[in-house]
C-alpha cells in the first residue's frame, strides 16, 4: 500500500503543479472545475450512494450559476499592490468566500459535538447537500482567486501564492504526522478521528508557521504584509485541520473508510483536498479582512 501511495503521489504532484503553472487561467478554471465535479460526486456518497451522479449535476449547475454571479473576467476590480494584498477582489467573490468561512465555524461546532450533532443532519439529505455546496463552491472560487492574483502583471504570481497556501497544508500534515508519532498522547477529537492528537496538531501548526516565516522573510515584504500573511497562514492551517475532521465526520456517519477510489492508495479526491477546502477560502478571507 505504501508503494502504491508513493507511485500515485509521484504522478499526481507533477500534474497539479503543471496545471497551476502551465495552464492559462481559463484552462486552469476548467481543471479546477473537473476537481470540483469529482469531489461533488464523492460527496454524493455521504448523502445517497445511489444518486451520486444526480448530486454531481446539481452541484455543477450551482457552480455555473455562481459563475454568472461572479464573472471570471471581473473577479478583480482593479490592480492590487503588495501592500493592499487582496483589496481589489470583487465584493461578490468576498461574499461567497465569506459564506464558506462561516460554514467552517458551524462545522467546528458539528465536529466538536459529534456524534450528538449528527442527529441534526443525519436524516436531512437537503441539509447535507447544503453543507457540500458551502464546502466546494467557496473552495473552487478560492482556487481561482489565488491563481488569478495579479495575473495581468505576472501570469505566475498567483500560482506561487496558491502553491504557498497548499504547501502550508502539506507541511502541516507532515509535521502533524511526525509530531503525533513522537509525542502524541492526548486525543484531538476521538469521536471523529481517533488517530489525531493535540500534540500532532501543534506540531503541524509549528511546522507550517516556520515555512510561512521563511517565505515572508525571504521575500522582504513590508512588515504589515508579512504579519497579515503569517496570521492568515496560521488561521488557515487550523482551518485545514477542521476540514480534515469534517470530512472524517461525514465519512464515519456514512460508514465509509474513503470518499472514493479514484486515487490508488489514497482513496478519493475528497480525501486529498479535504484540508484545502477549508484552508483556501479561510486564507483568502483573513488576508482580505486584514490586508
């Protein structure tokens, strides 16, 4: 299984990096849409395994509707400098990402009170569909917001910014794994994910914070910008933990080990992006608020 996971990762990482850095923005949005559709289909397994395709099409229509609400060509209202960060982001996009961030605050309550909280949504497919929409639609737009940042000035600037946030999550996951193995004693959320520990989470946050500090200092950014990015990085890493726990909660309630089997050795698309679905929109919102 470990060999299979490594082989899949060696194929997947270059594909993701190529999409981020080589695809023009329009084609990147299509790539992100493909990820969205696959994740939507897997979310259907949490609701009704017999209607995954119907659920995927329904979410696709909602995403298309959001594109009319937030035209890609008008995602940015004007040029943004380093000191203003994401201040040029269109208000409609802010509202969508803000709704996603509010959902994660609600999800925190659901996770902390699970399994008692499951009585609120267990037999409510419409409510679970709403949870899926609030998870995946803001995630899609966060991908485009970060990738398109200052695109008219430097086509790769946003790709580096997106890679930075994704790297925070990957480094946090790695740090949490090793810290948990070495020091883990206190369970983080045993009813949802018995293997995660508080020590592991702290180790992951520390590792990601070190990465954020190295990146911001190496770029010689203004003090305010560095502080904003550091705060947003730490908050988004905590959010990534929540994203992982929330998916684990829905899988546990659905009796599933993995969200799917499209990625050999890794499970499904949701199993790989669960942390990012929370981290990306939260990062954008925090930077927008503080920037």
